[in-house]
């Protein structure tokens, strides 16, 4: 095992125990990961809704109807 890996594990354990405040706890890191994933999904959903809205607006607009 590399000594740097062990040192990182010890630091993380200290952060999780509340002994360090210079790095996020494992729970905070997991929450941040989950929130970033959720934001990405919401952005994708917004893009889909914008595209659908623009499409439907064109379909409803009588000045743009094809004859």
C-alpha cells in the first residue's frame, strides 16, 4: 500500500469524525455528487422542454402554418 493512500484515508476518517474541517466529509462528498447528477438531469430535461415548447409554438401559430 502506498503511504499517500493511507494518509488520505486517515485524513478522510478524521474529517468524517469531525476532527478536520479542511476537507468535506464522506457524506458531504456523496451529497455533492448526487446534487451534481440531479442538476445535470434537470438541465437535460429543461433543454427537452424548451425544444418541445418551441415545436408546439410553431404548430399552434396560425401565421406559420403550411398550406
